[in-house]
C-alpha cells in the first residue's frame, strides 16, 4: 500500500480481473476466480475464489462470498470470507459475516452477527493463506507494546516491598 496526500492506495501489483470504476453502477451476479475490485456502485451477488476489494467511495448492496475481503467503503449484505475479512477505518458492513480471521480498524462500522471459524480457513484453488495485510503489522506492534507495558506494570506492583510499620516502645 502507498499513502499519497493522506489517501491509502492499494498496491497495483495485484492482478484485478474485475473492476467497477467509481462512476459506474452495475447490478447482477459476478462469478469470478480472480480479484474483484469495486470503486463504484454494485447491487446483486459477488462470488469469487480470490479477493474482493471495496474502495473507500464504493457502495455494494450484495451478498459476498470470497477467499478474502478488504472493505473501505460500504457493504449492505452478508459476507462469507473463507480466509479473512478486513474492515478499514471508514468502512461499513451492515450484515452478517462468516470468516476465519476478522480485523476491524478504529473508525470502522460493523452491524450484524459474526461467525468465526476459529482461525481455520478453507483451501480453495489459487488462494494461499495470507500474510499480514498492509497496515496490520503496525496493529500487531501496537498490541505487543501495550502487552509489554501491562506486564511491566503488573510486575512492578508485585515486586514493590511494603514498608513495615515498626514503632519502638
């Protein structure tokens, strides 16, 4: 990912098979094996073995079934992401989800039910278990720092010696 003028742009090295531009509205059913990227409006159903990317200005009224989903816009519908679902800051998901891994950034909205598959992911042709998505490395580092600070604080409380009140008679 790259940041330019405060906006996050996806790494364009990924091969996108289906792209719906920001000034485009479509309805129907998308059946794909590759990446589906929506920047405009789509209503219907999206099914792909690979990834679905919903851009910051996009709105999707559809049930989505895919290997993974990265959401920066709005989805109204149910999502089944076999590997992982990432809801970015500013993203909104209004519907039920089923996924192996869920990541929700600060400022994201999720209204619905969540069924976690216990971190287990289905193996689909062409889908490899993903490494950390862009930006997740810093989230993990923040978690580690907070955990370390908490441990130091806890250890400090246990190692402090209490002063005994000894008065001479």
